[in-house]
C-alpha cells in the first residue's frame, strides 16, 4: 500500500525529464524549422501569384524580386545609392546618438536642467517627426544634409530618453558605495552610470540603427537626387513593384548586418552579466 | 603622555548631535524616522546599534556617512562638520553594493584607483587584501558568480583597502549562515584589533552586538525613534567568540539589555499589527 503512491510519483518525474528534453530542441532543429517556415511562406506566395490568386502586379513573384536584386547588385546600379544612404544614416546615427547620450547623461545628473527642459522635450517628442522632413528639405536642400537632420531627430529622441531613464534607474546603493569610496562626478559616470545604463543604451541603439536608415530613406523618398529611397521612388514612378521590393529587401539585409555588429559590441561590453539562458 | 594625538582635544570620529531625520511620504505628509539622536564614537571604539526593524538604524548610519543630511542637528567627524560624504569613512551596505560589471579584484581596487594609485600598485594591494579575506582564488570572478558570503568578504576588502578612520557597517553579516558568520565576525575583530579604527556596527542580533562591541546602543521603536539605552560592554579583549556566550558577564549583560530591547521590539510588532487591522 505504501509502495503504490511511490510509483506514480516516480513516473511523472521521469516524464517531466522527458518533456524537458522534448521542449528544448537543439539549435540545429530550430534553424531547420526557420528555414522550413521561410520556404513555406515564400513558396506559397510564389505559387499563389503564379496561379493568379494574388495579383502579380502588387505582389511580384519572390523569384522575380530576387532576380531584380541580383540585377541591381551585379550591374552595380544600387551601390552609389546605397553609399549615399549609408552616409546619411551613419551621420544621423552618430550625431543623434552622441547628442542623445550627452544630453541624457547631463539631464539625468543635473536635476535642475531636467526640470527646465522637460516640457520642451515632451513637446518635440510628441511631434510626429515625418512632418519635419519637408521643412528640412527647404532648409538644407536636396542633398544629404536634409536627410541627416531628419534621421538625427529620430535617433536623438530614442537615445536621449533611454539614456535618461537608464541613468535615473541606476541602483542607488551602487552610487552611494562608489561615492563612499571617493568617486568624483566623472568617476561616478565612468564606473557606475555608464556601465549601468549600458543595457538601456544598447536597446536604444538597436532601435535607432533602424531609425537612422528610415530617416535617410524617407527623406530621399520625399525629395533627393540619389539614395536607395530615391531609387525606390524612381521604381514606383514607373510602376516597377519589383524594384520597390528589391529596394526594401536590400535595406533589410543592410540593417540586419548592422544589427549583428551592434549585437557583437553589446555582448562584449555586457559580458559581466549573468547568462540569462543559463 | 606627550603623544601628539593625546595632546589635542580628542574629537570624536563620529559625532551626531540632536539629529532628526524627516522623510516626505508619498501621500504628501512627513515621517520622522529618527528624532534627537546623539551618537559619539571615539577613535578606536567599536559601537553597535541595535533596534527593531524600521527604527532608523540605516538612517543614522547614512547621516554619519554624509549620504543623508539630517533635517535638524549637526553631524561632525574629527571636529569638522560633514558636508557631502565623509571622506574618512568607509561603508559596508546592508544590500549588495559591489559593482556587478567589475571583477572581484577591480571592485576591491576601485577605491585606490579612483584616488589615483597606479593600477599595478592597486592590484598588488588588492591581492594582499583578497588573501586576508580568503578570496585570492576568486580575483577574476564577477559578483554574480560568488556566494553571499564571498560577496561580503569582497565588500570587507573593498571597504578596508582605502584605510578609513571610520568603518560604518550596516548588518554586514545578517544574510550569512551561522558558521560563516562566526568566521567573519572573528576576522572582523582581528582586522579591527590591529587598526585603531572607529567602527559603527548595525545588527539585529543582540548576541553579535555584545560579543563584538565596546558599547551597545539600543534604539527605540519608530516612528521618531530615539536612543533608549546605552550599555558599556566590559568583557575583556581579546575575546573568544566561540565561547563568549557562556561567559557570565555576557549572560548578565544580555539579560539586562534584552529586557530593554524586548519592550521596543514588542512595541514595533504591536504597532505593525495595529496598522494591519487598520487596513483590514
Ligand atoms: N528615503 C526614504 N523615504 C521615506 N521613508 C524612509 C526613507 N528611508 C527610510 N525611511 C523610513 O524610515 C524608517 C527607518 O528606516 P531605516 O532604513 O533607517 O530602518 P532600519 O532600522 O535600518 O531597518 P532595518 O533593520 O529593517 O534595516 C522606516 O520606517 C522607513 O520606512
Ligand atoms: Mg537598515
């Protein structure tokens, strides 16, 4: 009688061990699953378009898009445009991130400045930034600087608010400890605030990389003489949906590559953190 | 007799006079954490503060450290008024305060490197301290890779390496198991015995307070708690912490102080129950 409950007890434990194994599939099978998913989606898109169920004009065949991408790349058509867009995005990203970081730290550390600037920052942040693009075109012309300015406004606010929040959420006791050990304001920044806010800063960098490119492309789309956004606008002008999709695809790949690089830097700088995945 | 230190009027290492601390509450009111606190600690003395939870022990320590300024009253250290943090004091916090992004050795050497000591010198000094606290094999670990006791040892090294005149300790060992705790208490007494530093030590544990200190101060129940008793611990040093609880003097002091502390603890408990029934 006393043995009876023991046995059913043992088997759920064994079961749990078994399900645990089953719910944690290997990296390889995840990758295969992702590949299968991609093939399924693109394949059914291709088939549905070929069968005429979805309109090929609005949703060009994935194979045709890839061919167009290949044409743009192999003829070198896209590179001058990409180069311009990258210049704009990089400039917007670095200026926006730098100013956002500096102001973020400054306002977080000097309370009076934060209270002074708070309403203005809220107002500008509430402004839908896209409406700034036309005015920047007027101010800075058709060249790259109107796009840089536009991207800057996108990047700046994300980095700024994240830095502000990151610095303000630093654990008080860590600040107190460093102060008791004799830290000056600069040393506090270096040893406590920056490393502590780094998690926030990186999450803002991930988003703002995308936004820097968005800023450049939208700016180009609205008025430019070069850039991927301009190329997309050109394709759209002649109802070349394949070209529009090809531009989108190329931008996607570029953002992905940059994000991987940001990830690398992040993993290096945050290597002290406990490994969440265990 | 003509020793220069004795020649000058010996100022207190920690000197709180009539200190009251009032906190703003979220509701817009105010809460008096402590009221009219007088605390004088001579250099080389080991003073413990014991009191019920929420009685303002950490608040007092923060005022002595210069991290909080009192609403009224004065805080002095060696005769000068404290403005900003007290540069002659080190603080071991109740919570974990090691920087999680720095390895053990970088945490320990932080005080020295920030004071401008070269990295090589700071590291060799840190190694010496890590050896003293039994952490020399863990110099390259990050705090999250350490046990609670190891983190406390690191915190001891971090606080003492800058050679402060005052050591403020807020329940440093209360999170540790009994055995580790006794080892750490012994080590603390050894470190302190050779140093002549003033120690203000906060604890919940009356046994610990009596065993370690020259003086035990009892804080009343909050709000607005005050010092309700101060007891000289005359047990001779060096003390053997393993057997001290059998010492007749210890037993007698314990009975006397506990008689006073008990009243405050039960008052805290009673008011907590009142609040609960108010809420209900
Ligand atoms: N920043 C603050 N704002 C408002 N109230 C506070 C603040 N810090 C402390 N208090 C209040 O002051 C009282 C004393 O707090 P303190 O941390 O000094 O107690 P303590 O004696 O150290 O308690 P414990 O033994 O639990 O650590 C508590 O009632 C607490 O709620
Ligand atoms: Mg406390």
